[in-house]
C-alpha cells in the first residue's frame, strides 16, 4: 500500500512537471511539418529569427501575419504580397504549398543584414525552388524583413487578333457497321533513340515525330530486354514528353528505369502510341534567350514569351541535349511556376547533371502548355 | 455340310435383327445443302408419331411430326449458315442426318478502306478489303466478282475486279499525285459501298524563309510550303524558327496558317536564322540589320 501511494505521488508530480515544462517551453518542432528544419524564434530579436517568422507565417498561409511583420508595407498591399507568393491566373504556384525553407546569412551589421532564403514549394508536378535575397533591418529592438516584391506585369488592355486554328474529331458511332470507316490514329515515328546509363540507372532517350497532318496525343513505352530476350522491365515516358503533338512537331522523351544497369540490357523495344485528339494550334510560345549555364550550377536557361492573347496557366519546358556528334545525351524538363501572360517573358531553368553538362554540344527546347480557358 | 449348317443360323439371326431394327428406326430424307432462309422439305417413311430435333449454329429446336408425312421448313425458318444435325426420334430409336445451310445470294458488302489519310504518290498505299454477306449476315463463301474503283477529281480512276476467296476480296491501289479526297468504291452487282480516302500532301520539298525588320524585332515569314508534287502542306503543320546568336538561341514553333508561317523574333545583328518542318530543313539567313 505504501509503495502504491508513493508511485501515485511520483506519477502526479511528473505529470505536473511535464505540463509546466510544456507550457513554458512548447515543442516548436511540432507546430507544423514544413518548418521542422527551420530554427524558430518567438520574437524577432535577430535578423534570422525575423526571416524565420515571416517564412513560417507564409507556410501557414498567414498572409496577414507575414505582411504585418514586414518593414516595407508601404510599397505594396497585402493582396499584392499574397499574389507574389501564390501567383495568379491559376499558375502552378497557385496550387503549391511551402514545403520548407533554408536561410543563409550573406552579410550582417548591427542594424542591417542580408539573408538568402531558399523556399521549397511542393506542387502536383514535383517541387520547385524560389530563392529570395532578403534585406533585414533593425527597428528599435526588433528586426523586420524588407520583402523584395515581384510584381506581375500588367498587360495593357488590347485586342490581339488570332486566326484560330483547331481540329475537332467525330469518331465512329456505336450504331455504325463494323466495316464503317473510322478516323485513323495519327502516324508517328521514332526519329532517334539512345539508351544511356546515368547515375547507375538506365534512361532511354529519344525523339518522336508526328508525321501526320492531324494532332496526336502520344506516349512512348519502352521494354528493356536482356541478351537472352527476357524482359527486364517496362516503363513509359510519363511527363518527360510533350503529349500533344501538332503536325510535323517533334518531341523528346525520356524513360527512366530505376535499379537497372545498362550492362544488363541486351536490346530495347520501343512502342510509340498515338491517338487522334481535338487540339488547338494556339497559343504560340517563343523560347528566347536560351543559353547553357556552366558549372557549378549547370542548366539550360531562357525565357518563355507567349505570343498569343490567351493566358497560359501552366507551361512545361523540355530540353533535349546533344553531344558534338548530334547524339542525344540527355532530356530534362521544368515547369515554370508563373502563368504566361501575353507578351510577358517568364524565366525558366532546366537543371542539368554535372557530368552531362560538360558533354553538351547543342540543345533544343520545346514547350507544351495548359490553359484552363481552352476547356471552357 | 457341317460348315453350311453352322453358317445359316448365324445369317438368319443377323437378318432378323436387321429387319427388326429397320422396322423400328424412323426414316427421313434431307437435302445435303440448303440455302439460308429458303424453304425445304424432308419426306419421312413409316407411321406414327416422332420427334425431330435440329441443332446447328442458329440454335436447336424440336418439332413433333408424323412419320409418313413430309416435314416442311418455311422460308426464313433457318437463316444461319453452317453445319446442322437433324435427328428423328421414335421411342428409343433415332435416325441422324447432317446437312449444311449455305449463305443466300449476296446482299451486302462490308468494305474496309485503309488508311483514311494517305500521302500522295504512294505505290500500293491504299488497301481495300471487301467481305460479301447475304441478307442474313452470313458470309458468302462462293466466289463472287467484286469491283474496286478509286477515283479522284484530279486523276483518272483506277479500277480492278477481284474474285472473292472464302468470302473476302482485297486489293491495293496507288494514291494520286494531287492531294484531295478520293472516292473508293467496292461493288458487287447492285451492291455498292463507298469510302473516302483523304490524299494529303507529302513531306515539304523546301522551306523558304524571309526576314524583314519590324522595329526592334525581325518579322520572319515562310513562303507557301509545298510538297515535291506541288501540293500545299496543310495548315496547322508546325514550322520551327530558330535564331542563334553567340551562345544564345531562341526558338518558336509556329503553325502554318493560310499556307504560311510567320512570327517575330528579337533583331540581333549577326544572328543566324533558320526554319524547319519536322526533319526538313529550310534556308538560313544571317541577319545584318535588314541589309
């Protein structure tokens, strides 16, 4: 009995102690999953804690709280601040969440500091990064962030004439005789194919041409065969391809085979498939200022310019990289996080593996687009 | 003698059994081949009630008949072609006769024409396959003469007659040199089936590009694009314009509209500009500020 009372007293004491400790020093890492790696400071008593607080508020979608703690609120409104972070026109950014961030002090003085923040956003097509150099200034005993607003340019009201060109399809009906003629699938052709070993995995690279006069929805499936003819695995190009090809358009494709080494592969069986789909020849997107950035951050950079009057909500840029002999050596892609407004350049950057970047002789970029208004 | 004595009783017993069986087994006659949907009859011998079973591709049915009368099948009663069995049953005895139902007169053609789009000047580029059916959708296996005619407004018609084998006739024909729709017809007597084959332009023969100064930009325009037979390449075909300057490059994919593709790109002195359609390259222009 005596020992039981002692145990109860011990449990009660421990419980009270834990409650008090939890109240005084809450487990900040548990406040949300996305900021687990960021250091937290309750008050902006340092430049880094000021940045942390703003970015945490952004992660919680607490636009009001984040905006309230900025030093340069007079330069832009809260909706403009929110639009800077969430994008507009239904872009990829509009549907992304802040997955985490890293901060790196660049310089600091008693009243002023420069901090580089790398924000990692998660979206339906993967993660993308947003790097901002933030100036932090001291105001009394507190630090405040000067937010470098990126205002989306406004397109002046205008009329852009478009000779609209599209294809509609009427398929064979269920009441038709089996011998009745149906619309035929577009003719597509593989014009290049090259398996490579990259990072211990096989990637099948290639290009596909729509040689027909109608638009095609295309996919490419590859099967790796061992030297004895046994199938090692089969995969498809998923999103490393432009799925809608207009007449005579060429798309690159990349099919990844994780956990397969090139030495195991005897041959590759490629199966392109196509279906006739309704499509539009617009919008026309120019890819300008394409250039290769060298090491240490190898990438293909450029700008997308929407030459049409229609807003493009999401764009997808795919780069094909060739060596000096014209052989395909890599295919990579990127989804710019901003919508493409008419005549407004939007930058893109397709990252390249370091070992590939040193071999690139020429390159080619293509873009595919998604516009919500196209389906209305 | 001894041998004869042992032989005759056996022969007599066999004859007795056979006569008994013949007396009990129902008898009837059927044509070996009948046309689907036609009327026919089966005379029977003997007397008394019997049951006739008929089983075949169209199913099975039973009919009560009287021996000694003729069993009649009305027109349209058996329409499925194939191999049938007729069984006439009296008590525990049955007589089985096989017969074939063959397709009636040709009444319909199923015509498969492929492809629905074909580039011009393709030898054996168009194929036609005709299946001959009767009015009951039975394939007509007896040889029939099917005529194929491919006609386009810009070319003299091609025609050929092909005999069917196992109900199928097929042919290959050439596409014309001029683009446009071709009427592809298969006929058998008064039965006609028509398909339309779109003959389309082939690969572009050349892509000619011109450039004009337009403020801070260059206005690029192709000449009307044709294949090597002079057919206009269809609108919507993608032309890729490429401008290379130093280490930089700009590209834009533009569809042909009203026969030409046009776009604007940044004007940069010394830039090399080219155009391509698919794997066909056009001419190159070195931009020297409009000179």
